[in-house]
């Protein structure tokens, strides 16, 4: 009995340690969130969402152009990445015998391990150089490079989770393989594919480095993809390294809005795929 | 077409029946290991052929060779011939998709498409090749569900999700789905092994009606089931066809002592 009691005690100690560890790990995150909330909220007002930047040193103004820019850059980036990412995921999961399968896997893994700033450089070489200037389009391409391997990986893994019996049933009906994949296997994985898109989006949305020399940034509202375009991370960075207290607070607010945008998107997607799976 | 009745337990009357399929020296290898070896077996038109034998003897392996399902298993290799209406389905240039359209399959575990309704499951084989005509699809749904003895139970909830059906209903839904594309042959791999006795009964009952429209090959490890539903029976043992003949003869007067041992329950 003594040993049983000892085991109970040891169990309690271990659980307590575990909780302590979790709390320690969560602490910086909570501090960050709390600080962002306190600092950011004072700058979060109607102007922040509707106005653009005031001249340096002047109080007030907002980040409308950065909010709109972030939505456009990530939206276009995702649209560019989806066809290639999903196609790659399908090929990786459904066509193991295809000659392009192994090289594609290497490519996807390489792209996945490549630092985001290098993807910016890639977009710079591919788009900015030939076009002769910074543009929203090049930024969207840089973000698409970030999203691509995430989309491919997540699509591959959710397709693999679809039971083999579904494929057999479809093929046994005399349906061509591509038809079985597109109309039967893919829909069964829909919710997972959407989750993968969110993952890709939330990873790309926070990146400043690859946008610095592609989309560049803009203090004015710009909807034309061929012109330099602003984004929340770039604006956050610019304001954070500025000497102005008001801009520092706005940088925190930008972080908050970025976070809120990501949470909002994921709630929307969850709602859109509700009732499935 | 004239369909001579097979009532005899002796003689070769069944050899007068028209063939729908036939295998000649058919072997299936998984890597180096043979799953079935040198099987030659006739499959008569509008008859039920049962394949029996102990677990692991190659029944499923043989069945899947009849509509080229092994194409999907990278390590599987088929040699010999499987004829459908006189044509070897393993010949160069034969499209396996076309073969599977003509030779349908019902699997051991019910596998309706989970994302589709009852209605869409039945017509999936038609809709997904581009047939959109509503009248045609409606008609196929009623015909196939009736043939699968499921129409009365689901006619008021055709739009319900397929997964809301019971296990036995799901299996009959899979039968209806296979019938909707009007195959010439229906392969059934232990279609009732996952079902309760009442569902099993309803599927056995529909087979005698079904064989008027389609030639059936059924794998079963249940000998009573083979005796009840089939016209011909093949007995498999360790990858080889030991004996084939009219079901009556196999069960009352087996020629091979190994068949007799299995039938009388002395092993297996
Ligand atoms: N995909 C496979 N890979 C390797 N061996 C297999 C595979 N499928 C079946 N086998 C082997 O082939 C033999 C026959 O199996 P199977 O046809 O499933 O028998 P049954 O349906 O009569 O129970 C068994 O020895 C089994 O282990
Ligand atoms: Mg089997």
C-alpha cells in the first residue's frame, strides 16, 4: 500500500510539473497577446480602418491601405497557389507510380524548407526584374511560393486519409481514375483541403520579409496589382522601427488586426465546410 | 434468348449453356507468391456461380481477376486468360475501365459513397460519365433499387445521406449502384459476411430474381449460402480450383475427396 501511495504522489508531482511547463510555454504568448491588446487597442479606432497614413510625427491616421493590401495579396496568392498546390497534392497521393511523383516530392520538400525571404527573391527575379518595378503581383507570387508546399503537403495527407474502399468502389463501377479522384475521393476530403488552405494562408499572411522587395509597400491606397502595394506585416515592420510612439502603438494594432483577420478567415472556412465529415 | 434449365445432377448438360465468361489457366501472383494458380473455370450466362473454400484459398484473388481490379495493386500480376464474351480481357489494348463497366463488383463491406445521397449513389456510375438526363436517371434509380429489393424501403428518402441507411440497406444500395450501369456480370465478394441474418436473407432472396438480368459470381465462405443461391459451385483450396460442377452435384456427390471433406465439415 505504501508503494501505491508513493505512486499516487509521484503522479501528482508529474502532473503539476506538466502544468507548470505548459504555463511557462504559454506565458510569452499570453504576454504578447495581452500587450498587443493593451497597446494596440488605444490606436484601434474607426480611422485606423478607414484612413491611410498621416505625415510622420502627426498623430492619428490609419492603415486602410495595408489592411486592403494584405487581403488582396493573400487572396491573389492563394488563388495562384491553389491549382498548382492541389494538383501536386493529388499527384503525390494518388499517382505513386507516376514518373513525375519523386521529383515533385523533392521539389515540394525543398520549397517547404526554403526561407521565406528567398521566395521573395525568387519572385523578385521572376516578376520585379522583368517588369522593371515593385508590384502587388510580385508580392502575391512570393506569397504563393510560401503557400504552395503547404497546400501540396496538406492535400496529400488528407487524400491519404480517404478510405481505399471509396476508390475501389468507384473504379469497380467502371469510372476512369481521374473521375474517381475528382468526384469521389476529393469531395470526401473537402474539409481537410480547406483546412490546408487556411494553414497556408495563415503562414503567408504574417510574412513581411518576402514582401519588402516585391510588393514593397505603399502609404496610399492601391488596388492595382501592377503597382506597389502595402500589407500589414510590412507596415508593422516600418512603424515598429520608426521613432514615433504613436506609430509604435499602431504597429501593435496592426498585429492585432492581422491576428483577427486570420481568426476570422478560419471561422468563415469552418462555417463554409460545416456539416461535412 | 432461350435459357435451358439446369436440373440435372449428373452428365454434361450444363456444357450446353451459353458462356458469359471463362478463365483459362488463370494465375495471379503477389510478387513471387501465387494467390491462385492455373484456374480454368466456366461462368454460365444468367446463372449464379458460387466460389467456396477455406479462408485464404484465393477466392477474392480469383474474383478480382475477372474485372481487372488487380491492375490497382502494384505487386499483383496476372497470367493466363479471362474471356468475356469470347474476348480475353487481359489482351493488349483492352481498356480496363470498359471491362469494369461490363463486369461490376460488390465488395465484402458495404462501401457507399459517404458524401452522396441514396439517389446519387445509385446513379453515380451514370452521372459521373456525363449522363444528366433526369428522366433516364430517375428510371435507373427505380429500376436498380427495385432489382436490389430496396425500393420500397427508401423510395421516400432518396435524398437522404447514404450513411443514414442500415448496414444491410447499404449493401443493397451498393448492389443497386452496381446494377445501374447495367453490367453483364456482377461479382460479389462475400456480400453478406458483414450483415445480420435478416439482411443476409433479403440479399439471398433477390439473387434468384437478379440472375435473369445479370450473370452472378459470388464468393462465400458459407456453404449453406452457396447451396441455397447458386447453380454452379467451384471449390478452391490453397490457390487451386479443386472441383467445379452443378451445385447439386458438388454438395451431394462430390468427385474429389478433398471437396467431400470440406462439404461434410471434416475440415475448414
Ligand atoms: N494484396 C495482397 N498482397 C499479397 N498477398 C495477398 C494480397 N491479397 C491476398 N494475398 C494472399 O493471397 C492468398 C489468397 O488470398 P484471398 O484471395 O484474399 O483469399 P480468400 O478470399 O479466399 O480468403 C492469401 O495467401 C493472401 O495472403
Ligand atoms: Mg476473401
